[in-house]
C-alpha cells in the first residue's frame, strides 16, 4: 500500500507515527483558520458564517480525542454528488437573493454559491477523512478557502488570518513529512517516549514558526521590491454587498439624526500641509433650492474635466480674488465605498488626481475624468463603488473681515435668481432677520451677526421627536429652538436671503477625529454636517457655520487602541492594497535619504568618539608622565608575550584556576577535566613527551617513561577518563594536586631525550 493511502492511526493508539498528534493539531488549526477567514469577511450569509466554524470545531475536538470518522467514503461521495444537484438552486435563488443589493449581483451570487460548495466539500471530507490522501486534500481545500476570503475582502482582518494560516500550513506539512518518512521504520511505542515526543514537538513548532517568519519577511521584501504598475485586480474589485450611507445629494430637515448615530468610517484624510488652521470642512455638494422642507441643487448641468499630462484635474470655479488671499492645502483621501458620486475636499478644491475609473470594468486610469457643476463640486462619473484613493489641492481662504466688508453688493441676475430664492415663509422669519441685523451695515456683518445669534440662542440636539411639518423652519426658530445641523444651516441661509444676501447650504463632513499616530483624520458617518456659504463679489463663496459645537468626547484606553488599529488599517490600504509604482518611487527616495542621513550620523558619531578618546589619552599622559612613558613599553611586552604564546598560557591558566575554584567545581564536569588534561599535556610537551594523535589517554599514560612522574600521570589519566567519558564526578581538587606534583617533578628533571 502506498503512503498516500495509508490509514491514519487513532490519536490514542500506542503505534501511532512520530509527530502524529502534532500533525493532527496543526491540520485542525489550519482548517479552522481558513474557515474563520471566510466567515469574518462579512460577505457570507449568517448561517454559513456561523455553522461552518462550529462544524469544524466540533469535529476537531472529536478528531483530536480519537473519534472515528462519522462518514464512509461512499456516503461522502453520495453527499457531494447530491449537492451538485442542489447547486443550481443555490446559484439562482438562495445566493442570488442574498446578493441582490450588491453592485454586480450575478457575479456576487456565483462567487457566494461557489464558496458554499467549497465549505460543504471541506466539511464532508473532514467528517470522512481516513487516509493521508484525505488530509492533503483537506489542506488544499483550506488554501482554496483562504483564496476565497482574499477575493471577498481586502480588509486588515485578512492579513492576520493569512499570517496564522502560513504558520499552521508550515506546521502541517512539516508534520506530514515526518510521518511519511517514518512509514515502515522500526520505532518504539509512543507511550514509551513521552519526554522525547514533547521535545520533538517543540522543535517542530520552532521550525514551523521560523519557516513562517522567513516566508513573511522574504515575501514582504519581494512584494515591495518587484515592479508594480497598478493596485492589482483585488484592489479594484469589490464584492461589497451594499454601499455605505451617510451622505446624500439633497438635504431634508430632520434627516441627519439617524445618520449621525453611525460610527462607520467614510474616509480618511491625510494632510500634507502644515497650516491646517481655519474652518476646516470636507466639502461635498452645494444646494440652492429650498421648498420649505428639502434642499436640492439647481444646476444639473455638469462639465467634464479631463486630466492634464501629470494626471491633475483642475477646477474651473476658483475666483481670482480667492487665489490671492488663500493658503494651499495638500491632502490624500482614502474614500470608502459610498452611495454617492460626490468627491470630498476641504474648502475650495482647486485640483484633484487619482484613478477615479478604477472601479469601472474596462476603464483605465488614463481615461479618468471628473464632472464639475457651477458650485465647484466634483463628481466621479464612474461612481465611488470601491475604495478610492485620490490626491487634492485646495485653497483655504485667508481673507480679512475688512476686505469682505468692502466687497461690492451688486449681483447679476442669474446669481440673484438662484441664490435669493425663498419659498412661502412665516412672516416672522423676515422680521427676525431684520431684528438680528439691525446694526449690521454690510453683507459680511449681517452674516456674522446671524451666525453668532443662532449659535448662542439655539441648542444643538439629535433627540428630536416626530416628523417636521410644513413650516419646519418656523417651528425651529420660534417653538422648538433646538435641532440638527441642517436646521441651523437652513435658518441662516433663509434669513440672509430675506436680506438680499446670496447664500446656499453645503452638505459634507466635519474634520473628524485626528489620529496622531497615523497623522490622518478619521471621518465617520456621524461627522456628516451641513453648513453655509455666503457669496462675496470678487472672492467667491465664504464658509460660515451657525451650528453650535457639540460636546467633545474624551478618548479612553479603547479609543487609543482604536487609533492604533485605524493607523494599521490606513497603512495596510496605503502600502499594500494601493501599492503601485509611485509608492515604490516614494519608498526608494525615502530609503535613500534616510540611509544618507544614517551613514552621515554614524560617521559623525564615531569621529566624535575618536576625538574624545584621543583627548582623554592625551590628558592622561600629561597627568601621568612616567606612566605615559612606560605604557608603550608595557604594550610592546604584551605583544611579545602574545606572539611567543606566554600570554595565551597565562590567560588559560587564569581561566583554569577560576574554573577549579568556582562553586560546584568538583561536580561531574567533563569540560573541567578536559581543561586540566590539556594543561597536563602542555606541561609534558614542554619536557619532550608528546602524545600522538593515534594514542588514547590511557595508552599514552601506560607508555610514558618518566620516573617519579609516570605514576601521578597514570592516576591523573584514570580520573580524567572516568569524568570525561564515564559521567563520574570530577575530583577537581585531586586533579589539581596531581598536576602540581607532576609540574614539580618535571622541574626537577632535565629535558628527556624522547
């Protein structure tokens, strides 16, 4: 019978192969890791995600305890063939129904049905495994499960599962090779060698960990060194069953209460500019038309903007006056899949660059383009269906209040028609606007007064009950006097329009939580926000935010741990998922710069160390004139002693004396006996008695012709051989005494002739 068909012995058997328990435990952990990697992707149905790991756990405990297979090979074959009849129903109905909300339901349903079949096949084979061939087939199925999880997700959870899978994979194949090599060999029963078996298992574990660590290090090195020209198929392909909400292209009063209770991450933004002061907001879309309850955009005409030779797409809506009074902000955005084609940027976006077509099948980065409306908002025509990374350049206004006060109040007809539109209002609204701005002379003063009034006289809350009525704005201003951000922004915009000041609301996100570790802003759905932009001729639209600031949340231990994990997740997406040729250039430039700095620092450090040593030696020589003169003489003497071997003999003698006099020196120490025997041979060699390489210690002692010395040498040799080769306690004191007698006898003799 071949090795591949050899039956697996029971774990409780005393005739099991070497490393049998190790092999079974490693294979079980390998299967559990692969199935767990699939279950934690979040893309499987609830039943499969829970039932598969539980089935592996239950079988694993029985398997490790010696339980027999529950299924025969015949039954397993029938079950697999039966599932093939069920597979079309799973593909067309069950999996298709679960994948109906996905971006590509047909592809997602096919992948999900294939994963169901893979898990079913793995469990059937696990419950019927009897031979080595079955176990190797299980190992291959576990690898297929890991590949399936790689297709379903690109999150950092997969990285952890991959490392664990690599460790148990190495352990599994090590154990298998040991077992395979032991087939047909004569060996003692497992019960007769428990201590040896434990040591062997520890050695195998260390070997598996070393192999896994080496694979990770070398694999990571190759990953970062090999040329990369795109983010790869898995980076652009997503099986996300549903898109993230938290932003919409219109704003309805009362809608953000539920959105702002979600902690889902929408995007992460890393700012490259040092100057990040001012009213920082992640601007999305500007809305101008209000019907009393809902805001919408008036401009549905969007202009296509192609990239230039370097890939940058430049905005056409940046006023010249703003360019002269603004600070440039550079940033990088990692946007999660969201249910909108809007792109987000701080304040006034001037240019964007990225592979915006990466999520569209058949589209390439060279054909990326964006759409822009008259409000300066950017839109991705390929939609944000996958994780999207793009760079941007924005202008943060730095315009003084005096310049804005001197801005002309003349507006063209198109501007007045769009941004002074007012629905039917409660008369008290216009009266309130006039009373708030009674002392304000310019549009800027009116905007500042209304912003301050709303912040100080109204309360921000998410706990509004009931649906807003037809006069929701009047209810907010005169009755409830508390609301979400869209109430405050709507109130300020309408109050300004009643005073003939063009204004609009903007839907986007607050800055979010700044992660000091990663140097990025973590923007969540709960950071969704609405604010106001007021028009000033020559400078464009300037941001105002009338919403009172929410109470700051204190971060505890869990918050700090979450910041570390988010930094790791950001690095994973930045340097693994989106790793391309530009990242390679950045890393190479950084390594070159750092290596130059490190080498320069090392040279400076050792040069300074050398100077300090020279100065200290010079100072010591000046303070000790005679000693300074004697130092070269002493050094020359030491060199001569070293070359003649005298210094080496002295050091060896000191080492031997320390070894003999150390606590426990008289124990069963074969090494100590060997050191003393070497001293004996050296003393005899100086008088002409040299031991031949072919002689044993006892033969040499028996053939020694040295009256007065030979008996002591014979006794010394007997003690030495028993301690060195017999495991007998070394009588160090006696050996030392005999060595002294032999040296004294040799000094009283003339050099022997041979």
